[in-house]
């Protein structure tokens, strides 16, 4: 067994190699990782940050966003907002590595000359640049629950605009039934320092039915915690779908395409019986490898020993979305 040969810090693989990442070649991953000597920095992410670490983390936070209106319908929840020092150093962004500690590596993402192409079955195809993303639509703040398929959860104050504003701007034709969202991908930049990801169906892509995209909750985030998105959260624009598992929310979007047919998506292509296209949060539908009945609320430390809460159907958003699935 590969893990028995590892030092104690390596014997908690789920703190380092996530359940979703079980598809990557674990044995080769562990070998190359140790060879590269990054074990110490990964183990470090399980301890509280030093003041130097905290300063480094804060240097990844974005620029303040002005003229944001708090949306009162999404201001208060049944649980407190997760502190940013937890949310912004516990991320899934596999283009930058397989652990939760990708935030330093994600700073390589080049966001300066960003373009988002909106294309396909629309009357007004458009390309938005980075400034457009902050100015084309009125920005609002929404505090949403966030639930990863790996059964951890948090509460995040996003800044952005409803996806339906984009639908109104580009006007899909009657033939448009699905939408495909594609993340940034450049293997020269994104490939993790230690692992070859070449067998995976990059670029990361996700999809929605057009009616799901038009739902009140479906959101494009350009900011978080009052500022533009840090790269580790998917700068400069990512999807937020609070009633679905987190993997549906593709980061660092470069292309949005309106289609007649359901698009292939990243996780669904890798393992269709574990990662459904629909991927709604449903406590009574277990993942084949673990239960979804409860979730852990991300907080101090990184040992997955946080407070457990019951998982809510549609992550607590049934009033908004249940009618989509009846
Ligand atoms: N491009 C891209 N988008 C992605 C991912 C990814 O690996 N690549 N991970 C997804 C998963 S599994 C989750 S849980 C969320 C995590 O978002 P956060 O790190 O901002 O909390 O991003 C999603 N979007
Ligand atoms: Mo996830």
C-alpha cells in the first residue's frame, strides 16, 4: 500500500488528495509529489496560518468593488458567513493541482487581457472584456450556501449578476435549449507543478438547461467578500449555482455557448454515475462512494473534523428551484 510508506502527514489522504481527485493516478501523484518536495507546504495548510502566511493569502484578495447593492432576499441564512481566510485557502481548482491548497499556484492564472465569448444560438453574440464584466450589468451581493459534492460546505458573500441578465442581453433563439460554459485552459500555465493531467477531458466545462440558467438563483460571480475574485476562486468570472454541487460552478469562464443539445461536461465525462449532469444537492441520493446526508462546515484547520450539519434538499433553495425538477 503506497500510503503506509509515507510519513504521518501523508496518512490522511483525504485532507490532501480529495475524493473527486481519486481518478487521477494516485500512486504516480504521490511519488512525484514527494519527489518534488512540496510535502511540507501541503502539510502546512492543515495548521492555522502564520501571520506571514495570512499576509500572503491576503495579497491574493482582489480589488474593492464599489457600487454593489446587497440583495436583501439573499442577505441572511441559517448559518454564519465563512471567514475569508478559510474560504480562500481551501479550494478546488484542479487545473492548479489536486489538493485544497492550490491558492499559491493559482496566482499564475493570467487575468489581465480576459475575454468571455458568448456565442452559439443567440441573436446578439458578444465578447466581454474584463472591464465589461464589472460594468455591463448592475452588480449585487448575495450570500449563498455553498455545497461541494465532497460533503463540505460554507457560506459565501458573492458579488455579481444573475445569469438571466446575460440571457436577456444575447437573446437566445428558439432552438437554444442548453448552455455550455468553458473554463480557461492552457496546459503551459495551468498544469500542476507535479502531475500530468493530460488524460483528462480538458478544458473544464459545465452545462445547464436554459431554464436552469434563467432561474433567479443562477449567478455569475465577479467578486467575493466585497472585492474582485481572487484567482483561486475563479477570477475574473465564475458560475455560482447554490442548489447544485460545487463542481457545476466552473471557474474562470472564457466561453459561453448556447446549444440545441446537452453538452458533454468535465466530471460527467470522467465518471457519469458519480457526477450527474444535473448534480442537484439531494441528501437522500448518496454518492456511490459516500453518503450525502450530512456536510462539514469549513472552518479552522483542514482535517475535515468541522461541525457537521444535515444536508438540505436543493441546499435549502427548494422554493426557487423545485419546480424545475417536478
Ligand atoms: N475550472 C474549474 N472550475 C471548478 C473546479 C475546477 O477544478 N476547475 N472545481 C469545482 C469544484 S469541485 C468546486 S467544489 C468549486 C470550488 O469553488 P471554490 O474553490 O471557489 O470554493 O469550484 C468548481 N469549479
Ligand atoms: Mo467540489
